[in-house]
C-alpha cells in the first residue's frame, strides 16, 4: 500500500493521455455491459417462459384458428395439467389509432397455467361472476389510468356483436402483476364465454390453446401426441414450447448473441492495442526513472509489479466505471419495459467484465512490466 | 582507520560489438571510513564505471570489491538491490528526481523499502529536508525548483536512509558556480559533521578542492595520490 503513491504518480504522468485511455476503456466496458446485459436479459425473459407450457395453434397459420372442440381432446392427453386458450380480440380504445390488444380467455385456467402471474383470488372470482368483466395488467391499468370498477367501451373492427354494434362494454373487475413475463405479455383479457355468446360470428374459434404440463421433460412427447390427435383432420395443429415460440419471435432481432459477442470482441481487441501502447510508451518515457528506482534498491520484481499495478489500476478502475454506467442504463424505463421491473444488470456480466478488465490489464501490462524488469541500470542511467 | 571500501585488482571490460574492451585494468583502492574522496580524470577514463562497481550497480569482470567487510562482487542482482538500499546513497549529475513526485515524496522513496511506519518516514523526511535547507519546499515538484535546489533534494534522498557510503557522479556538473559551491559546502558538512564517507567523481577542480583526498584515473588506471588534506 505504501507504494500506492508511486503507482498513482506513474499513472498520471501524462494526464491527458491517461484520461483518454481511461475514457476509451470506460466506453468499451459500457458497451460490453450493455450488450452482454441485453443478451442476458433476453435469455432471462426466454427462460422465464418455461417449457412446462405448450402452445397449440393451427398448423396452416395461427390466424386460421382452431375449433373449441379441440379443448377436451387436448385435455385428455396424459401429462396435461390444465388447458387455457387465447382468442385474439384486437380492439381499440375510442379510436382505431389507439389499439388495445385484448384476448378472450378462460381466466381460471389461464392463471393456473401461468403460475407466476400474481392475481388476488377475489379478482379471479369476480371475473368468473361478471360476464362482461375484464382483467388487465397493473402496468396497463397504470398507463391508462384505469382502476377496478371502471367501465370501459372497447371498439373492434373484427368482432361485431349480435346486436350489430361494434363497441363492447366491459367492466374492469381486477388487475394482475405480469412483470415476471416481461412487457410483451398480453395484458387485457375478457371472458371467452361472453365473447362466444355476444359475437355475431366466429363462434368457437381459438387461436392458441395454452397447455400446462406436469413434467417439462415430457414436453416433446406431449407435443407430438397432441399433433397426432389431429393429424389429417381439417384442423391440424402445431404444438410448440413457449421458449421455442419466444425465440422465434425474437428472431427478428437477429442472432443477438453473435452480434453482441462480435462487437465486444472487436472493441476489446482494439482496446488491447490502445492500452498496451499507452503502457509501453509510458514505460519507454521513464526508462531513466525506473533505472533510478532500481538504483535506490527496488528489486527487479518490485519494479515489474509497480508497472503491472499501474495497468491493473487503469483497467480495473476504468472498466468498473464503464460497467457501473451500463448497470445504470438498465435501471432506465426504456430497458425496464423490455425486461420487466425485476430485471437489473446480471451479476454474471459484472463478473465477466471484471475478468475482462483483469485480462486486459495483464495482457497490456505484462510486456512493458517485463521490459521494466529487464532494464539494465548502468545502461539506462548512461542513456544507452 | 579502517577501510570501508577495498578494490583488489578490479578489472572491468565491456563487449562492444564483437570486441571486448577493457575499461579498468586492475584497480587497487582503499577508502577509509569518513573519507571524502575526489575522483578525477579525463572523459572515458572509467570513473563512472569504477563508481558503479563500488556502489554495487555493476559487477567487475574480475577482482574483489569489498564494502563494509562484505564481498559484493559476487552477489546476485536481487541481493545487490537489497544491499544498495541499505548501504549506498546516490547523487547524480542530473539529480534524477522523479518528476511526478513532490520533493518530500522523492525523499521518501528509499524509505519505502524499509519497514519504518508512515509517521517515522514523515519525520525522517522532514529532518533531512531541514538539513539541506529545503523544509519550505517540501510540497514542490522538481520542475518548480532550481537546479541547485533539486540537487539538494537529491542529497536529502541520498542520506535519508542513513547509508554507509555516499557516491556522487559529477554532482555539480549541471550547476552554476554559486549553486555548485552551496552543494559542495553541504557535502563537506555532511562529511565533517556527520562523518559520512563520500566518493565523488568530478571534472571540476574547484569541487575537488572540497575532498579530503584526490585520485586521478587515467585510461583505466589509478595514478596514485595527488594530495591529502588533513
Ligand atoms: N555498458 C557499456 N558498454 C560499452 N562500453 C561502455 C559501457 N560503459 C562504459 N563503457 C565505456 O567505458 C569507457 C569508460 O566509461 P565511463 O563512463 O566509466 O567513463 P567516465 O570516466 O565516467 O567518463 P565521463 O567523464 O565522460 O563520464 C568509455 O569508453 C565508455 O564508452
Ligand atoms: Mg562518467
């Protein structure tokens, strides 16, 4: 510790150069933290969507829909715990430009399939009792300024009612917390039974059956068995795990993993040269000073450590600042919206980042440190 | 009087390209404790080379170097570093202070290698800075000091760890006449009042006057004894 002042002074020998090198390292690690964090974020979101759920949709196209008659047959497959359904309702609030993605469902079953949605039992009960009831996510309620007991008209351009009107009147009977599943999760549910009764057409259409299963290891077998049930019928099915579905939906983001790693790799590689160059230059410039330290009795190993510590200090400090900044970015609303409120910078990214900074320091610091170690006092003092 | 430094038939050669060049051709020398030795000689005669051998910065090709009853010509690099820290104070022509450190931090550097506490180090640094008359410049960086002041900081650094021997390579070589005199007075005082043994290489006859003994080195050979002052 008593050598700290020596190391510190050495580090700040060329102030501007050190500041710029530090800034580059900070920016690089900010980038590293962001990309790896986002990467991890997607992994978390997709793995929260666990494989104890299966999705059954029409083999031809999801929008073609499946008959409600499939429900009981799917339930009969061994290993199936509960089956709920989604029928896409669409909808808008007051004007068509203000969409309100809504789904008709069997709420009791839905919340038993999605075990991690938090809802008060009395809300679920109210939903069962109120034909025109709707449940919506707390996030949506907050965003719209709606609360339980509110009465809201929802317009639709698809599902006209039997009475000819295209405005459905709903009563908000409860809210639920869906943050565990990220922001993309459907947030507005009406009763399927009511929808079926009141809609002028399209009775018995289901876009997705959501199947809760007992044992994730059985996902493959159950999927195949469900699809086999309806093979060669008018309404053939395609059964997928939720992760597979989510991964497919995320595909438009490209191979995030690969891109993140490629960028980070390129940046760190460049950084390596930059830092190594800074360190090497700084050691070259003070050949005489290092020779003086050795003259005064600093052993070769000690001089090596001094230089190496400088590199460590530079890289670890700047790296940590970069990672801290990127962690802060994950607390911003923009990213919260993607990954849910629970998500913050994963520890593994910080640890990985610290490891990278350490590696950077060693790789860029060792050559100049070794050079300092090998320095011959007599030659260096004579300027040879 | 006992010899604090003995060189016995010391030879030193360097490899220049493929050729071996002998710079010191078998030097014999004894330096007594509390002596102030002035070493003069033409450029290239081997003065710095000899000083480096005495100070344990370099090793002879053959011969013996004994300082304070210890053979140092066969010590390893690491052992020599330790030994220098405990026994030698260095003063150079161009001061060789660390430019990023304040005067007091520069003076403290040799003490970092001891196991003195922070407070003890502080105290010693203040004492020697006072001794060289620079207590009021403790917080200044070298580039804020004159050449003479920098050399005094260097002297403070050389004596702070209380070494057996001070070696000076042209300590006034870069100074104007007045600063040179101040520095020489300081070295002489250290020699006379504190009994420091000093070996000084110099080109400056005025500086050499301050020494208690003068030796001449010519083409790698000592021309024994010019003058001895009481
Ligand atoms: N490491 C080395 N490699 C090759 N030659 C060297 C080396 N060190 C010293 N010499 C040579 O040895 C001779 C004596 O050098 P030295 O530095 O001891 O002279 P000096 O008496 O101190 O001269 P000056 O008064 O100019 O400082 C010179 O010719 C020098 O070139
Ligand atoms: Mg010389």
